[in-house]
C-alpha cells in the first residue's frame, strides 16, 4: 500500500492541476464517459479495507488529488469520519489546472487549496443510487458551499459548481472503509 504521507513532490503537481481549475470557467464534458448506473462498482471486499486516501492512492488515477490532500494536511481527516469524495482524475486535473495557479495554491495549502479540496467532499456515504435520487437538488459540501446535481436523460450524473462549471461522474462507488469515491472528469471550484 502506498504511503500517502511521502508523496512530497507529487503535491506540487496536484497544486498545478488545481490552479488551472481555478482559472477554468466550465469543466463540462461531452465525452462518452460511463454513467454511475452503468459503471461497475469496485468490489467492497477488494477495497473496503482501506480509507479514502489509501484507496485513492492505490487506484493510481488520483495521484494529483492525493498529493494535494497531503499538502493541505487533510489525509488524517479523510481517513476517519465517513465521507463521499467527488474525486477529479489525474486527467481531469491536467485538463483544468495551470502551473501558475498551482504555485499560488502551494504557497498557502491550508487556504484556497483546502477550500477547493473540501468542496469535493460531502459528509456521509452517498452512493450512486443515492445521488440518482437528487436530480435538481443542491448538496452541501464540507466547506459549506453547495453543488447542484443534475441527472441527464442518458443517466449521467453532472455536478455544477459555484462558478457554473459542470463535471460528470465517470466512475461511481469506489468503496472505502470510511465512505465512497466517485471519479469525476473535472475540478469543482467553490
């Protein structure tokens, strides 16, 4: 299992990705990504032994997110209580964040970086089945801001952030011992 505490240099890469997201006005995806309903859930037996940060680190597709969580000193928090994380994939980070913004976020990882990261987290475990019942509703994130949930006609889950950016859930229900991760194709901005 990867030790997320030793992800030092990778934290810089994550912040760069976050920076571009801060400059992005919309993360709307028109790709043919899979929907939560159609996505196979990770086997609880295979993944539930690890916490959210451990499972994210093991997945290999959330390295920038994991590095940012470490830089912002949120790994312990995300390892205890039950949470749902809407986790931008590395591809999403690379699409949405530039190096200048990353540098700015790294200068104060407990400021804007923490705000951005906690905007991707919802208290409690919210599975794809739960999210599918929230069409048109706002959900409150850990940082106190809300996300608007939209279920498209083809069953895709889209989240709209405070800046009007829209992301799509591309993989749902990655189980962890203290919650669930839903992979998204963009970075949400409070």
